[in-house]
C-alpha cells in the first residue's frame, strides 16, 4: 500500500479496489489512513468479486451493465 499511496499523492487521487469477503473494515480503514498520511485523496472504493443474487453465474455491475460467464443452454460445447 505504501507505494500506491505515494503514487496517489502525485496524481489526482486513488481508487481503492477491494475484493468482497477478503478485506476487513480495519484493513480498509488502514488503507484510507495511509493515503491521508501522504496527503493523497481517496476518490472512491470499488468492490470486485461481489456475488450476484439468484443463480450466481458470475459477477455484475449496476445500471444494466455486467460481465461474467453465462450457462450454455444450447447443449453445445464451445471449442
């Protein structure tokens, strides 16, 4: 995190990217504090690997956009 914080100080800021279920609140707070220590601005937080509701075929984002693996319902295998 230290290298990223120092780079963020020389940029407009930093976006903290965290994996769902793999970071604690304390770790996220520490990351924010490290940015503040070097006068870097936290622009936002992105959570990746967030499970979707329902069948759970991949990961998605809001506003109707998404990505992931869809089940092959045709019965054909892709090669």
